[in-house]
C-alpha cells in the first residue's frame, strides 16, 4: 500500500518538491468553499425558498454555471449541523426532508450579511477558475513548490531571513505584474 503522505511517487523527493499530477477521475479538485462558507450559503438559499437537499445541490451547481456540483457528502452533514443549530428545520415529506429557515436562522443571516457577501464573491472567483480562466498547471505547480519551500523553513525566521525572503517574494510579484521585459529589436535603436 502506498503511503498517502509520500512525495516520492511524483518526483525524486531529494529537494522536497513534487510534480503534482492533474486531477484524476475520482480525485479531489480545487477547493471551492472556504471553511464555514456552506454554513452561510445554505441557510441563505433556504431563506430564499424552502427546498430539499438535492435542490440545494442543483442551486449551487447553478451558481457555478455547472462547473462545480457539491457532493451529497458535503451538503447533508452541513444541513444536519444547521438543523441541530436550529438555524433551519427539516420536515420529512415523501421520504425526503424539506428544509425551511427558522427565526434564529433569519437573525443569523442578518448578523452575517457581510460574511455572506464574501462567500458570494468567492463563488464568483471560483466560478471563473473552474471555467478555465485560471493559472496554467505549471504555475499551479510553481505556487505549490513555493508554499512547500516556506513550510520547509520550519519557523527559523531571523530578521535577516525575513528581509531576504520578503524581498524575493515582492520582487517576483512585481516582475509578474510588470510582464515580460521588452527586448530591443536587434540592429535598431529603440
């Protein structure tokens, strides 16, 4: 059995970096929701119109223009949590629960209006990413390698090292924003 934490399968492992494969069938794709996002989004959708869990899956799929559909394994445990928190209530009809918002749920949504706006903004950003307007795989891999390098640092951040790494990251960010350097055409003074 392969060690799920082993990085040697996709690289030689000597530098700690790995060549990550693309998404495979049945594999996890990019993370779409931040922790807690569904706990805000589901009550908001239910407040708009009482519905079944399956309806919520379809509504979320619609928010992403079909580019993402949450699994029942994500939706139903969140609905159970919301029901136990008394933010929604589920009434069984025909073997399926129909969820409605409670007064406590309405109050919760009013108190969390700004956070809910943030969820909807992240959905818009994720939607563009999932439709292919995101970075190429090579850039994803490079960003992964950067994060891994920072994690390998193990908190040994002297003031000099903070200055050095911050300067490297800031200069790289600026170079990306500036775009490719313009090269003068040979034989012509530009």
